[in-house]
């Protein structure tokens, strides 16, 4: 049976077009790369590469070997990753999807800390503000800030509550009247968060009273950072998680609108495919994620995680 390593080395030479490039990629010496490829050619009884002083190119047999072995090696690596993900809690690769704003603000520190604790777990982090279909199998878990999902086929875990605040720049109220009640909020001044261009509904509560108002559709975006930037420039009122507006409020660049009325919080949640049991690698990240969020403070854990 042919060993996997010589095939991997040979394909790396093909990919980089040189022994030196393959050596750098595989962290080996050029002499070792040359010796391994020569042995592979001897074992197969075929010349696979044409060597010149300037370049390395494939022979006809080399092209056939590369074409046949490459998909087999990719499948081998895929199966190996899958086995490690389901059996090893500290080794393998995780594919994670997270919302853009949360990802840019919190995930760099979280991933750096996670990699220090688990150096043998590779992270593939995808940032998107579109809610991914977790059932498509494109990621091992997804991080979302939302209401609890209605889809019963998914598994979800609430990590904590994410308070929201309705805010605007002080300069906005130099041009429009400052609202005193939810009914005073005019749709044209309220920017909506959403992915389909629909008006957002804001539900306020105060002293046992509840009021719902519709934000406008003049500006709709599925990115909180964009809406925050518009609010900072005095171009509207927004309803965003405290994570995004806390600094602006502290600096005085933003102010609370209707401070006597509260908006129901969203939830910071982890979504999973319908696993019968969380794979050890996914469970490792879940435990680390929850501990990291708790240690940072500024989040509302209430009665604790559910889901």
C-alpha cells in the first residue's frame, strides 16, 4: 500500500511549482522533498516530474497521478477531520458562522484566547448577517443574536440576554422634536434592522404598559454597524444591542431615546445542526464560548442558559 506522505509531498510540489515552495509549505527541507519524490517515482516505476534549473513540470504520467490522487487525498483529509471532530475534544477543525458586528467586535479576542487554550483546533470563521440554514451542513455551529428560533429541527442554546437600547445623536433633535412617548416616533426617523427590506416593529414597555410602533422603510439594513454609523451622523433613530451603542452613549455621541421605556432584549444563542449529541469538538467550543462571555461582563445572564 502506498504511503500517504509521499503523495502529499508530490501534490505540494505540483501546487507550488517547485521543491523549495513545497518545502516551505510543509516545513521540510528541499533535500527531504526531493528524496521523497524520487522514492515515489521509484516505487511507481514512472517519472512524474521534469526538473530544470528554472522550474518543475509534470510528465504525462505525473499529470495522471496528480489528477487521480488529489481527490482521494482531499476525501481522506475530510474523513480524518470528521472523525477527529466526533471523537477528539481538543483536535480538529471547527467551522463557525457569526454575525458581522458581533464577529468583528468580540470574536478576534475570543478566537485568540481559544487558540491559546486549544492550539490543535483550527477555526474557520465565517461572518455574515444572513441567518444561515444550519441544516445545510455548511458549519458546525452558528452564533446568532435573535429571538428563539421557531424551527423545531434545530438545536439551540441561549448563552445570555442581549439588552437593546433605542438611541440617536443629540444633533438629530436640533432638527426634529424630541419624542416623549412611543407614539411620537415617526417612521421616517426610525431606521429598521432587517434582511428583506421590511419595517421593523419596536415594542416598548414601561410600568405595566406596552406600546408597539413600526419603524420606517426609508433605510433598512441587516448590518448593525451601518445603522449605528447613520445614527452617529444624526441621520435617524435606531434600536440596537447595547454591545454596539455602549461606547457612543458613554462618549455622549449618542443618547437614549425614551429612557423611561424599555425594549425587550434579544438572546445571544448558539445554533447547532440536529446532532443526537454534541460532538466533543463542538462541546469544547461551546463551554469555552460561554465562559468567555461570562468573564467579559456587560451581558445579562438572568436565570442562566436555556435551550
